[in-house]
């Protein structure tokens, strides 16, 4: 099976209902959590959590700036 392009994945993500986006994010989080548990130095998992942390921080900051 060929991997979808980022554009195709954006389109798929945009079509998901909000509750499914939460489910998808939970699934993605769990995948990387297990990778990190099995191999604490897994660079891919570390990068995922670093990027997730940055994204949460940036989103929180944007929300604070709107208030």
C-alpha cells in the first residue's frame, strides 16, 4: 500500500468529525507512547512528543493572546 501524501492526509483529516479527530489523536499518541516505552531513546517518538509539546504550547499561547 502506498503512503498518502500530506495533502491527501490533510483532506482526510478535514473530513473527520471532531470526535473522530480526538480518537485519531489518542491513537497516534498511544502509538508513540508504546514506541518510547519499548525504546526510551527512540528518536522518532521523542520528536513526536517534542513537536506535540510545542504545538500545545503555541496553541495555548494563541488562545491566551485572543482573550
